[in-house]
C-alpha cells in the first residue's frame, strides 16, 4: 500500500513547474493519469481522483444553486503554488478541529475545510 501511495505521489508530481493559473490546478496530466489507472498498484489512487472529481462537480452545483444567497457557502480559491501536502495539512487540521463533520460525507467536510482555508475574497474563482 505504501508503495502504491508513493508511486501515485511521484506520478502526480511529475512535471511540476507549469504556467501560473488564477487558481491552483493539479499538475497531473491526463496521459499520466491514464497510466495510473492502467497500473494495478495505482488503481486506488485513480478511483479516488475520479470520486473526488464527482464530489467536486456535485458540490459545485450545490454552490451554484445558492447564487445570490449571502449566507450560502461560496467555493474556494486555492492559489497557484500550494502543494498537495500543504492542502492536506490544512484539510486534516480543519477536520480535527471540527469533529461534528466527521460523520458526514467526505465531500462536505473537505469542501468546508477548503472553503474556510482558501476563501476567494470576492474574486471570481
């Protein structure tokens, strides 16, 4: 398992140093992702990424449906340059501090953690 996680991390970080973005976007390229999904030891990482994408789209729709509602949670804006370990550290620290969300679906907790950790400050994400 540790080997699979290390391999997934190496694949995901290969090719860092791309162009700047208004918001952080993973440097993982589709071709490398296809290789991950075709490597038996990495299919768990592939499945996790796809599940995360599904959660993101579903929660994005929820966020969009609250447009104009000042009390609704907005999305989040992760600045370019933030690393996976930095984001993971913030998310896990937030989750530890908010035990009330630990029994809820993972997407809700991670979304709230990212929302609180990376506010957009009125800028379009």
